[in-house]
């Protein structure tokens, strides 16, 4: 049953996918091998290349709590910036056109390109959160429980209103872009670990892919790492926004591991709720447990109170309540649109994103 239980229960790992850009203009930059050779090996965590050469992935080591993870990410950002390139945190690059992004030559990424074709034409950047599970059955319990929270988290994390140089009318163009990928939604609830293993094996065979890491679900048990991984979020403009969202996932995972199971929505309702989150971000109305549409503001208040004891136990209560700050400025999508002004000034958007990506700033 994989590595579940191999590490401390509810340990934390975070991955940020960031765009490499010109440090002055914020325009997309396709990094080459020489760039990555200039990046000094960090004290903690890893810096990896991504499918597109204009992206970098920052991967923490196993962390005890949210402040620890954010500190590691700050160090990784500093290491990339020290190599003389800029970084931007946005689910889609605001000004890059189709074809601007080159592909990385790594064998895995070559295969992904062959499998997905033009679905990869627009690169997208995500925030992934891993929470360590004490055993396989708890992993399934947490996976099932987290499903119903995915749309709220997506709404809070929506940070890609611009794509190909124009306002898409969406809060998360990344979510809509990613719908062109197979195995990229949220799978059904699982009866138990055996159900998950059998379902995963069948899908891997039908898809003709090497293993379950080619199932790009928004949420999945990750036996190889012994975690449940949430993959549904846009990468954030800066570390303060990242901290709040990671805290929410961390606290929700522990809450769902310890509370009585609550039936989650069927896949078609979950898919519709995710679209509503991508369309309107923090301004969305989303279905609650009874199916009634309610504002994100109300759902966030209820969710924070629901998981506050878990957040307190995990040491991330302050970061969790910081999510309310997102509502005041409309989340990442609101920040980008405010920066663009009435005239849709995407250069101003890039300038704002460059400033917020500066490593070491974890407040404001």
C-alpha cells in the first residue's frame, strides 16, 4: 500500500510552478540548461525543470507545518532569482501567445507532449499541496472528504484572468485551459483503498500511460509519496497568498481524517461547481452540502470555523484566517485586474506580479 505511514502523520509538502521571465519586463523567458546550471543547490528543497522550458518547479522537502514550508519556498525563490532571471506567479502567463513556450527535452516531458499535443500549447502553473497520511485507508477517507471542498479552494486560489494578452472574463483561465487535458478533473469517491487501486490500474491500462502519475487529477492519493495531493490551485502571486491556501488544505485534510464522513457531491455537480469557481473566483456562488448556491464569503466563514481546531493543532491558524484578506481584493484575479486598470494594461500586470514574486516577502 505504498508509503502511507512511512513518515509523520500530516506532514506537509508544497510544490510551486512559476513562470521564468525577463526580470525587467516580465515577458516569458525560455530557460536553457545554462540557466539551471547557474542556480546554486538550495539548502532545503529542490528546483526542477517543467514540461515547458519557460517554467520552474520549486519543491519543498518534508515540512512540519505551514510556516516551515513557506520558509523553504522563500529560499527556493531566492535561489532562482540569484541566477539572474525573473519569476512570476500566475496560473497562465498574462501576455504569452501560443507557441511562445518551448518544450523541455526530458523523456517524461517528451512523452507528455506526444500524448497531449496541442493541449499543451498554453502552459499553466499550479500550486500542489501534499499532506502525509498515517495509513492507506485514512488516505482514502481524506481524499473522499476533500472532494467537496475543491471548488471553494479553487475560487480562493483563482489567479489567471489574463491569457494571450487579453482578459478572458474568467478568474482562472488555467482551470479552463487544463480541461483540455485527459484525467484532469476530480475522480469519483472511492469505497476503500482496494477500490482506488483497482480503478487506478484500469485507467492506467486504458489510457496507455506508464503509471498513475500521468493521472493529472485535481486531487489524488499518492501512494509513492504516502500523501494525499491537492493539485487544483493556481499558483499564487506571492507567498502570503500561498500560505493561506496551504493552511486551508492542511487543516481540511486533518479535519477530514478525524471527523465523521460526509457524503460528497457526484462528479457532475463537482465539475459544475469548479467551473463556477473558475468563472467568478471569490465572487462566485457555489453549491453547499445541500446543493443550494451560496457566496464564497459565507462558505469560507463556515469552513474556517469548521477546521479551526485542526488548524490550531497544526500551528497554521493565523495563516488560515489570513484567507479572509483574499476577499478584500478579489484574490489573485482581483490583484491582476486592479493592476491592469480600465485600459487592460498587461505590462502593469506583469510589473505587479514581478514585485509580488520577490522571495522572502511573506506578509502583505
